[in-house]
């Protein structure tokens, strides 16, 4: 019983932290909501995983990659606004998933199910979260410059497409992991809310990064602990906790 | 006498099927200040970015070998999406701390500004920071998009005198795009005017006759409409 609690707590904290950290880049790229359609697009994969009893993140990943490749190609080849793609992908993912999503397991797909996480899942969640964190840290400066101005970045001979691709692969990874913690419907929230709060609290980039990471971790930890006590699902609780932190940050921001 | 630093020959730029620049040819000498004039949508910014190889083109762009180019973009609307101090903005450009002092001195700003949030700077201060950023690679050439647009009067003066100082002290070759005729007369050695094609070039007082100006901007109602487009 306690072992299970520690499993979900550890994986939640790692995934939440990595999501918050990467989310700080996504927010400044005005792409925080892209995790939404990607999470939704993951749903058919999640449904397949639930039917055939394999890992949810594993099922989600190919579908998320498909979405990421679409976004990357569209960004490179056309000037089509992200919203257009978002709207199509969002709905299609949910629609297809509902053809064969087992209804008794719908909750796990939609809002996550970290309470039953197995040891091997904990291990690879932790490893993947660390990989996301380290890679994100490596690409952070060039990506931040690209977010400020692609022209400036190019004038510094930064290969914008290459960094965007690495960044989008990280997004795909975090969405696949996030689906396990908060489900397909809420993945946008674990990347967007911690970063949004951190932005309100921060005066510089260093604070912004550190706070996005820690708010992501704290929200996950408190949410999972609350779920253990209240028996309510962890995913929605994590989101509610981070939304509360966001409210506090808004009040703080107004005073500043 | 002076060496040519940039040679552009029959430059054509087409973006998304639309011809933006056609048959542009001009040369720039070392240490020269060249103003690029033209109505909105004339392709001035595209020309600058093409010179930086940011856009595909046909024709020839020949920079002097090994030349280092600094670029000051027109606006950075997205920079406020991220909390960023001036120091960190320099870090993003991999500008070493040891360099920063020299740069701040040359753009006339105090070291205390490094701790400030970019979003809290005045428009003039921010413009000078951008110039400092561009100067960090020790360029021989500075490409400058609308140096004075969107900057308050006080800031315009500081930016203007900074440009004058750079021209005087560093023998920088400066290419700038502008709408402001006043700075053209006082700063530019030569001008080119364009509206898709090259319409005139020469010394400002000779090339920029009242008729030419009227011609260049005539019928360009959108120029006076103050449109906020890129």
C-alpha cells in the first residue's frame, strides 16, 4: 500500500517537474496549448493500450509523434496558423478514441491513472523525465533566443529547424508521459500552468526556469498526496493544486 | 580609394510566389552609411534580411571575405513573453561577461541596467541594448531596421547620437532602413530608394529631390494610414 503510494509519488514528481520545466519553453514559444491537441491525439493510442493491456505511454507515443511531425512540417513548409491544425487534431483524436475506448476504463484515459503505476513504469518514467530535463537544459538558451526572434537566432548562425525538432521530440515525450499522470484531457495543463505561475513570480529567466520546475514538482506531489487521502483521482487534483498556485501568483503579480 | 564591402547584383527575391524585390543592384564601400528608403511594403526589411541570408534569393550578394555583420531587428514583440534580465539577454547571444562592460560603455548605459528586466526598459534603452547585442561580435557592418520607429522622442535622440558616434569612432559600415528623412540627411553618406525595384541612388541632397520624395511616396495611401504590420 505505502509502496504503491511512493511509486506514484516518485513518478509524479519527476514527470511533473520535467513537464513544468519544458512548459516554460513552450509558454514562451506561445505553444503551451499545443500539448492539448497532442494529448487528445494520444487518446486512440491510450485506448489501444488499455484494450491490449500494455503501457499507456507506449500506446500514446506513436500517435503523439505523428502530431509532432505534422506540427513540424506545417511550421517549416507553410505559414498556416497553429490553431487550424490544433482544432482539427484535437477533435479527431477524441472522436477516433471513442470508437473503441473501453468505457469502464475511460477515466484512466481521460484524466490519468497514476495510482496503479508499476515499478518498471516508475523506473522508465524517472529515466525519461531526467532525459527530458537534461536535454531541455541543453537547448534552453538557443530555444529561448529562437522564441525571442528567429531572425536574431539565425543571424547568430543557430540552426533553427534542428533545435525546433529536438524541442518537439521532447514535447512528444512529455505528453506521452503526462498522459499517464493526468490523462489525455489534462496534459496541456501540466505543462502550461506551472510555467504561467512561474512567469508571474519571476523577474528573470533563472527564476522562471527554477520556479517552473519546482511548481511542477510541488503540484504533482501535493495532488498525489491529496488523492491518497481523499481517494479522488490524482490527475485532476494535481491540476487543481497548480491552478491554486497560479491564483496566488496572480495576486502576487498585481501587488508587484 | 575605399574598398567595396558589399556588392549586390541583379538581386531578385520571391516569397510565397510573390515578387518582393526585382533586379536590385548596388554597392557599398567600407565605412559608408547607406540609408534604404521606400514606402511600406517596398521590400526594405526583406532586402536587409536577404543580405543576412535569411531569405532565399536569385542574383548575387557578395560580401567582402570574412566580414562580420551585426543585425538590429525592427521590433521584438515576443521578448516580453519571457521574464528576462538584460544580463540574460546578453547570455542568450553568448556574449561573455568581460565583453559586456565594453559594450555598455559604447552604447552609453550603466552597468546597473544588467539586472533590469527587459520588459521594464524604456524603448530607447531597449533599442540601445539591441545595438549593443549586435556590436558584441565586433562587426564591421551593422544592418539596422528602422532605428527610430516606435521610440519615444528622448530615446530617439540617444539612439541617433549613438549611431553618429559609431559612425565616427568605429568606422562601421552601416546600412539602415528608415522612414525618417531627417536622419537620412544628417547621417547617411548615400541612399538607395526602392519600391520593389531600385528607384534612385546617390548622395542624399542630390538624390532626394522634393519631386523624388513625392514620387516615391505618392499614391501610397497606406503609408499615411499608419498600419501596424510587419
